[in-house]
C-alpha cells in the first residue's frame, strides 16, 4: 500500500545522471514488502505488496505495484519519481493528490504527500546493513491527528 512510494523515490535518487546508487540498486527490479497497518479506529491488520521498478531514459523511476491489505481488494499503484536536485525528490503516485516531495539522507529517504482520499502521509524508509532489506514506517494524519501507522519490511527479490 505504502511501500512503493519510498521505493520509487529511492530509485529516482541517483547522485549523478546515468549513475546508480546503492539505494537504487535495491529497488530496481522486484521487491516485496510485508507488515502491519495499525488504525486508530479499527485495530491492526496485515499488508503486503509486490513492486517492479525500473528507470526510464530520462532517469525517472517508474514503479508498478500491487498492494494487498487484509479486508480490502488488491489494488494497483503507479509511480513516477525524479530527482529534483541535491538530495530532493519529487513525483507523482496514482493515488496521491498533487506531488510527492522528499529528501534522501544517506540510506534513508523521507517522503511527504497527501492521499486522494484525504490523509497526509509522512514516510521513512531505511536500507538495512547488508543491503537486502529495508524498514518502512508511514504515519497518516487527518486534521492534525495521527489516524494510522504502517510498518513493513521490504526485501529484494532475485
């Protein structure tokens, strides 16, 4: 549900045109995520996703993702993210209103965006030592109050 945004942003974050960072190498190709969603009103349930990432000729990250959240039908998301200078990232996601904004700090990326259905999201994803997994944490806010938290682990699939 939420992992792809970070994946897409990380892929788009090349230090130089034509180069591929360690973060990008993690997300190019197939990744899978699994974890939990904690909703204030309805409790905890599972979430998984599978993503296919690639860079286009301009260096933008294109990401196709399928998200399966317990109790909901599977849904597809599409991402297009680009480097906006230095460590900044900008882009679009199919279920996000407006643009995705973010920055990269070492092996961690921080993103901010608003979902089309209302809540604002702050997301951080950190590549773990060894480079085979990443931790993702998202917080959803509505009217200034935290309404949900998502925590997942993403793994590189060979």
